[in-house]
């Protein structure tokens, strides 16, 4: 399968009064055509900043992409000027944000907001764009699509607003859809509907997806591959089934232990990860997870391990990954 997107050494920082915030530090990964890649980690780990950097949505200042390359269809997106990147954003690469109420313009109708991209990127006239907008709303399961085009965002429920955002993202048939925690503000039944909707649309349209989430429970049935981030760095990457069965990094193991499971007895308690993430203005010298890790040794406090491949499809940034595997039951056992 051909590579659609390749990120090399991406580093994004924010220059604040308190110092330099190391939001994303030297991350590299690939996304193949038609693949779903999940990026997981707790709040503040750099998930959203990392994907927003890909299409240059970081506010500058205070933010700055200080290093890296983002190759898409033979071109480095980070070297594009404003006009060039606008031709990619919303057209070939689309993004769905976490809260549709802050992403949708409250004073414009849904129809106006969908047709704008169609007219800008595809050159459609008003009638063509409106007809396409109706088709898109029907595609994402909004009943009475034609009559709802003239409604405003506040006239839709949270789940329906998120469906509108998905329709807007799909409007120009993107090759890559970035979904930044699109189900976080929704109740669990609507979450499941949105996940099923995106999975179905992916197979129908054939696009690749980057799905950002803090919830490993959502990822299991959605992604083919998972990246785990911590303190702005990639600490583990693996195929989804391998990650759940044999987590190599203590942080991944901690995330999996904190997921509620129906197959465990009533006496089983969730195991939280003790401590707090490091200050991104003053990162520790060694592994950023060392202060919270029960497997740490002196080397972990002194040297930050690189993310290295331990198999052809599994990489981990941990000095003690072999010990972690040897001394933990397999996830799901």
C-alpha cells in the first residue's frame, strides 16, 4: 500500500512568558492510503498540536514549527505558502474538530457553511453546491436534509452538529480526514453512532483517517495502527491488535489498565497512573515518564530513550521494554 503522508522529525514549540513549551518533540510516522491511524494519549500530550502542525494551523506567534517535514503527494506541506496550503486544507486534507459548536459559525446557516468549500475548491455554482450539500447531509444520516440546509447550528443537537462537521469534512472528497477527538463531548450511544458512521464512510469513500483520542476503548474497533504519545513525544507505535495484546511501554500498559472492562469480575478495580505529566516548559533530562514509572532504573532518569523498532511493525521508546513484557500478563488475559 502506498504511503499517503509522511511526517519526519516534526517539532512544534510555543514561546510564552513562562518559557518555551515543548508541545511536540521530534515525532515521525507514516499514514498509508486508506489506512486509519489512531493517536492516543492523555490531555496535553501533544496530539492535537501535532496534527494541526501538519496543515499549518498553529497560531504564530506564540507557536512555531521549528523543525521537521510533512510530505504529502510528493510535496512538503511545511514549505508551502499561505495560498498553497489553503488549496490543501479542506480540500485534499480535511479536519473535524472536537467541539462542533465552536467550529461552526453560529450566524451562518449550515448550508452556507458547507457550500462555501464546494464553491472555493471545486468551482461549483450555487445550485450545484446546494445539491451536493443535500447529498452530504443525507450521507451522514441527517433526515430532511434539504429543509435543514437553512437551519443554524443551534437548531441541531450535539450529535447532529458533529454529523454536519463530518459532512463538511467530506465535501471535497479528501484523501485524508483528521478527526480530533470528535466524540469527546457526546454521550456513549452517540459516540458509537459517529464511530460507525466514520468507519462506513471510510470504506465507501476510500480515504485515510487520523483519529485523535484519549480513549483506547474507542480505538480497538476503528484503527489498524496506533501511536501512543506522552509529553509531546511518541513512546509507542504498533498495529492495534499487537498493542492491546503486548504493550511494550509502561505508559501504554497503564492506559490499558485504566479502561473499564466487562469481562472482569466485580471486585476488579481500575488502576490509575499515579502522578502527573511533566511540565512541558521544563522537561526532565531522561525519559519524560520516568517519574511515574514503576519500572524505572537510573538510566531512565538520565537518558531519554529513542523510539526504535523492536519488530518490523512495533516501535517503543523505553529502556526496559523487554522487562515490561516479561513481567506483565498479556492485555485481555
